[in-house]
C-alpha cells in the first residue's frame, strides 16, 4: 500500500470498527480484488470484525452459490449475495455470537477496467446489517461509476468507498444525509460517482428514497439520479439502455396545461418514429438542481410536492445538475444509441441559441450545438405568445444574423421540429402565476392545470393548497 494511504480517513474508520467488539460480519466481493476486506486486514485487529471473506470470481461458482442471473454486475446478483451470506451468517453464528454482536454482510459486484475491455467501469455495492444484536435487518444499496483510468486506482477507490459505506451504516444510520455526504471521504467526484442509493429496513422507516436521490446530486456525488412513478429509485443506465428517450425539462411547480401539452404533442410525433427501439420509448420529466435552488435553500417538501404530481401522472423523474441541454444529451447518450427527443418551449429554444451560454467551451456555440445535435436528437418546440400577443414559433423566431444559416440547416434537416398541434388558448399560462394563485386561495387556478393534476393537488393539499 502506498505510503500516502496510511493517513486516509478510511483506514481510521476501518480500525475503529475493528476495535468495536459489537460488529461482526462477512465480506463477499466479486471484481477488482477484495479491496474492502483488505483494508480491514491492513489496519489490524480484523479478527474482531471479519467472520469470513470470499470472492466467487468464476461464473459457475458464483451461479452455484448465489443463483443464476442474466448479468453478473447487477442489482439482482448483489441481492443474491446479500441474501445468501446473511442467512448463512445467522445460521452458523447466531447461537455463538447473536446475543452480543450486530451482524452485517458487505457485498459488491463490479466491472473494473481490465486488460481486455475498456467499457464503463461500474458496480453494485451493498450492506445488510443490524443495529442491535438479534435486531431486524436493514439494507443500503448503491451503484457506483469508477472514473480512474487505471485498474489499481479503481481498486483503491472501491476499497475506500466500501469502508465509508460500512462505517456510515453503523455510525450515521440515524442521519442518512450525513451518511451520503461521507461516502466520498478520501475521494472526489472525479474518481467516483454514486448515481443510485436505496435505504430499506426499520432503521430507515422515515426515509424517503426520492429525497436521498436528490441528496446524491445536491451533495455532488453524482450528476443525476432517477426514480420511477412509484417512487422506486433506479439506476439510470438500466432504465435508459436501448430506449428512445423523450425528455421535458421544467419546474413542474405545478404541472400546467402548457407543460402537459408540450410533452403530449412531442410524444405523438416522437413515438411513431421510434417504434423500432428495442425497449420502446421512455419519457422523462427532468428537474435541474438550479431550478430546485432558485428560491434559495433546498425545500424538501416543495420537491416532494412536484414529484408526487409527476408520479401520479405515471412519470419517471430525472434530477440533474446539467445546466445546458447539450450536457443532458451527453449524459443520456452515454447509455443509449437510440433517438433522443427534447420537448421544450420556444423560450428555451431561444436560450439555446445565445452565445453567452457557451463561453466555457473552446469551440463556443458551434461546439455546444454540435454536442447537442449529435446522433439522432430532435427538439420539439412549443410556441409562445410575445408581449404584444404575437405567436412565436420555431419557424418565425429570430436568431442572431450570423447564426440564421445554421438555424435554417437544423430546421430544414428536422433537428428542430415545430409543434403545430398546440392550444393557443393556454399559451398565457405560466407555472409561477399558477403557484401564486394556489397559495393565495384564488380558485381559478384549477382552470390552468389538467383535471387530474387539480384533483391531486386538492386531495394531497400540495403547494400550500387549502383543499
């Protein structure tokens, strides 16, 4: 181990746990060595913590022990490892240690950089643990992306985050936000990303995993997090893989007729074109951290109100830190080769063609637009009303003179698609106005949102609605 590793927080954490006579368990690791267990051995006194370590690298052994799965680096394999090893731990050691020790199983299954493959390095990591002897079982599962270029560095990072996860579970389970913040101790987001976390069990009875997903992005552990309409957090790569993706970015505070129609109209054009996508079309409602922080501090209740409505409408939600659309497209294209559609209003289209948003790129606006419109990307532009009442569409809005030939090329080649099936009578509706009406008790707000949205807001008293 390099000399500079002796002073890592992870080593101090591992030693502290080794010296705590109440904690005892199993390490089961597949891929990138046994880096987490190794740290507990390295710091000394591991006999107080480590009941067993194992590593079923061979697929036949792995299937025989944990059951057959389609993919070895998957949540299903991780769950099988945790289930098998914890049952075995209790079966063999409960009579001897059950009354005095809290048992745990740490498991990971990862695909680190190898000599034969340079595919994305990622993995699943989890902990099943008790907080008191013979107490109920709790669980934390995370998905990580390893960003170091060398295998040895990825192994080191895996060892560190594994120790951080175990330590956080035993020392910070009552403060899950603090636990999340500690996962990258001794690391940086340039070395390791966490794009999914899920808490379960009695110790986390009051935890909303949607808020924990939000914390991953808010605390900088990952660039984006995703959860389905039922609130179940998901790993983005699994959801996006081989799907055509249609995204609407918005505040959804609340969903109005305009935001609802914008997505509907885009979908009616997008879906028929992409009917050959291997896993069909997935629509996403994306909320950026910039939008969530626009009022100052992060408001958890406000965030949940927005996602409650989107969930009730059957919508998958993506929370991201991508300020520019081209960064969002870069992210989605990492996981799918199918088409990407962006449903947006003409005001957002106008912003896309402002050069001031590309000053940090060496190639300026040309580089930004090149990244936005790479592969099969289409923008669906919903019209807006100008202050004088004029209708502004994708066909008549003005870009700077020096960009008009570029825009004409994009428009003529179907990279920008004007929405024609719009409802002119709703174009004056704006989410901030509707929110103010709800909070101010103005009953006319119900005319500005779809009927199902009005019902949800009233029934659940969202956004300060009195009912």
